[in-house]
C-alpha cells in the first residue's frame, strides 16, 4: 500500500465536504487494513454527522477487530466474516511486540544505572581555605611602580602632543604609536580581602585609577591621530579636543593634580598607616589570591616589585574643604602680590573667561588659559598660553606680556628660547619653531601674571583652614564695587598658605551691579578668573625642548 494513499484517505475522511467522499475514504481504509488508521476511523465513527460515514467507519473498524480475534485464537463472528478481507498483519504486530519488550528492558536498565549512581556518595569537597591577605609592603611597592609608570607615560604623551601643537599632522610620530599601544597602564582593582584589610590603601588605589583612566583616554586620543591619514580628518579630530594646547594642558593637569593627589595619599599611608581591619569571610574553596584587573590586558596586574621610595611630586587637585588641624589664621589679609619672587621654582595655572554685551547687542567673549613652570637659577621655563581677548581694541584680561592671540608656547632650556604656535604667526615668521639664544631681554618678556589690580585690598577671614593645592591654607574673602561709576561688583576669594603666607589660589568674579546705572553703552558684563599655585618647588621640573624645534638652528 502507498503511505501517501493512507494519508490522503485520512485527510479526506476528516475534511472532505461531500459525505460520499468521506464514506469512500472509510471504506477504502477498511480494505487497506493499516492499523495506523484506527484512530482516524474512531474519530469519524464518534464525530461525523453523516450516518453513512459512521456506518462505513464502523465496518472498517470491524476488520481490525476480526484481525485481533484471529491473532488471539478466538472464533470470528459471522458478521465480521462478512467484512472485506484484509491483509495478514500478524507478522507486523509480532515485530511490534518484540520492539516494545526491548524498549521496556532498556528502560529498566537505565533506571538501574540512575539508582546506582545516586547510591554512590559524592566526592569529598576540597578543604575550604580563608582568603590570603597580600602583604602591605607588596601593595605599596606595586603602587610606587604604577605611579612611576603614570609619570613616565604622561611625560611621553605631553612631548608627543607638544609636537602636534607645533607641527600639526607632521608632528605625529608613528614609531611612538606602536610603543603607546604596548602600554599596560590601566585601571586596576585590589582583591576584596585587601580592600577590606587596608582601607587607606584602597583609597590610594582609587586615586591612582583616576589618573590611569585619564591617561588611557589621552593615549587613545593620540592613537586616533596616528590612524588619521587625511588632513581634514586630522584637523577635525584636533579641533574636537579643543586644539593641541588643550591636550597639553590636560596632561599637565593629570601630572599636577591627579598623579600628585595619588602620590600624596600614598606618602601619607606610608608615613601614617591606617588601622588594619581584620578580614571577615565565609570559607569557600578559592584559588591562590592575586591582584586582578578590570581590563583584558593580561599582564596588567599588581605584582610585588621593588621601586624607589615615594617622593613628593607636583600638585594636588583644586581646593578641598577638608578641615585640618588646629591651625589659626589672622582675621584680615592685605593682598601684596602672588609671592612668586619668594620661590626658587614654581608651577601655576590660570583659567579665565569674560563676556561683554553692548547696548547695540554686540557681544565680545574672551578666554584665557595659562600653564607655567619656572626655575629661577639657572633659568628653565615653560609658558603655555592660550588667549582670546574678544576684540583687539578691548582687552578683557590684564596680562603684562604674552598677549598674542591664539595658542603659543615659550620654552627656555639650556640658555635657548624656543617659541612655537601663534606667536610666530603674529610675527610673520616662516617656520614652525624659532630658536634664539636666551638673553636677559628675551627672557624678560616671559613675565608672570601678577593680579596687581588686587593690591592693597583688605580681605576678611572666613574662619576655616582648608587643604588647597596640597598645602594648608587660610580662606579670605572680599567684595567691592569697581569701575568708573562703581558699576561692577567684584568678589574675590583668596587662599593663603599657612606656612609661607603666599596665595595658593585666587578666584575673581565680576558682574554688573543692578543698583548702579551703567554708562558707556554697556548692557551686560561677566568676568571670572582662577589662579592656582600648583607647585612651590617640591619636585624637579621636567621641561624639554619642543619636538617642533628638533633640528632647528639656534640664532
């Protein structure tokens, strides 16, 4: 018989619209005698609405009844004998019974294996061991190494971005791109047991991670420049970051703030270790504890290493209002200058912005950024200046020199003055670097900001001693009206170091006084400036010749 015929007949028996077709299908299925059709015939017998179909299905089912009686040696009913002859299915059913017996035996066998497996006791669990605490000195040594690596990579990146600042796309060093790609400096975490045991070192690690993550961003930025081959794409990438000078400034901030903050915290943890907290834990099987990393760099772990002892480096972050010891302060303070003349070497940063709107709705906006490092004897200096006065006829910032608009860099190393950036464009100098023998006259134009407009102002103590730029400082404040018609309200906050009595931070803000009538066509005005003395000579200055000046003859 054809299997497709059986399937077709079952389909007709179930779905045919004409009862005649359903009856013919039932009759034909009885003739074929395939046991697989019994279920379909039973359904037709019970559910079909046509009496003829029911009768045909009944006759077909009697055929299967007669077959079963024959197999069991039972006499066949006369009525059943009248049914159509069907094929002998005894061999087929015999084979089916054999298969069922085999399946039953296999089932019993599998169940027996399962029961035996459950009866066997499980293997003994490994003896749980408590987590092992890493020795404190090993973690300190690893921190020292990470800080040294961070300083080295930041210095290398600064030199690379200085080349970009001076030479643009031609300043990218492809050989350095591969070296940076191999750097392993990244965010690392202590083991949980070490975090719990040494809370002070965990805080140090958090500060190191802040610096490391910022360095990774700068590294990736340079890698992007390395992969850029089109000049327009390169310019767009640089401009999106605020220009070469801004990138150099960010690296200076990492060195002078983030790395210094981590270094200072580590030095404090070494000098005055915090209390060791006994670890609490649940005994669980564990592997030998190691320091691990959150990044996929395989070798970026914290192995025990021997490195030089921590030394204080450049600068801490901006002012933090954490109260310190019982230091006292005078009730008033009179500004007499920034006191840079008292220091053999120093670093400071200045950031300012201004906005002026005339009654004719003309808007002038200005900005100023300075990063300065200087040693007096012998003279070694670096001045990175970015300035936009808003209008050449309306200066908004009071600088003694270095007022060239744009981004300019001035470096004095080994009695040579190197100049790059906008200062050369303004002088119509052909070339990316001008190198001249340093003289008293040429060095004299590298004048520091003075904030001389604050001289003689008396400030009132605010009653708090804070840690500002890594030193203890007293807070003073003053508010006054200035201008030809006293139309501007000027608010000044000064933080004066407790030990050297020099300002370590000055913030100035100026706005129009709504109570005073403004003259001179001025509609709106705002001004803000922040000065931070970030180093008072705690470290040797790392000032190098700009890459753009490599090979430039000195005149």
